[in-house]
């Protein structure tokens, strides 16, 4: 695995999304982001850059009409 290219550590991924480390760990626990084990340091977790970019894309939200 290339650490500097395709994969980012959790703290860098969180900065890229503009969220905290705690929030990114919640997103991983909820299954919204996949995480990989760093083969050079099994204690570290990595997120694939393209998964992060796909997650960061704006999503269309349905807005309920305001009752009159």
C-alpha cells in the first residue's frame, strides 16, 4: 500500500472532510467509510482516497414542503 498516494491516515482524511477524528470514526463504525489496516504499522488505519472523495461529494437531499 502506498501511504502517500492512494491511502490517507484517519487524521488526514478527517481534515480533508472538515470533520473531527471522532466523527470520522463514527462514520467508519456506521459503515459509511471503509477502513484498511496499514501493512507497515498494524495499529494504523487508512482510508482509500477515492472512497473519501466519493463520500465527500454533495448528496441530493429531499426537502419537505413547509406547511402553510
